[in-house]
C-alpha cells in the first residue's frame, strides 16, 4: 500500500490512486486491523494532492484535506499520526488565510 504513496513517474503522481485504493480497502474490509493505516494514507494523500495541485484546484483540495485531518483525529485520537494531522490542519488553514482571493473567486464561481 505504501508504494502508491508518492510514486511519481514522468512528473506525475499517484496520490489520487493512493486515496481511492485506501478508501476502497476501508469500504471492502471495514473490520481490518489496518483501518488506521488506510485512514492515514488517505489523509496524507489528500494533503499532498492539495500541495501539488494547480492553483485553480488548490483551495478546494486543501479544504478537503483539512476535513480529512479532522475526521482522522476524531476517529483515531490516540494515533501516532495525530501530530501530523494537526500539522496538516495548520498548513491548510495557513494556505486559506494567505489566499483569500481564491476563496472569493470560488464563491463567485459557485454562485453562477
């Protein structure tokens, strides 16, 4: 599973593949003893996808990553990856704060 994460060839990435594969694993094996690991991969994948996205998609993807981090913390409050989730939340909020014009553009586009 970990080989999906960050496996780049020719400048591309497999973050989306990692996210989908881990989500499918959670859906197909809801009682797996690797649930936390799959959830962590989804969280990391969504954050890295946001970071690597084109500017037009970044805000939405950072917001999605932030939501995923909060969900991860709620489901696994004692996880070894909790500090990482909190760090990602801070970085997502910082991006949103530093790009208010992107949020306004997105609001304008959603109104149409």
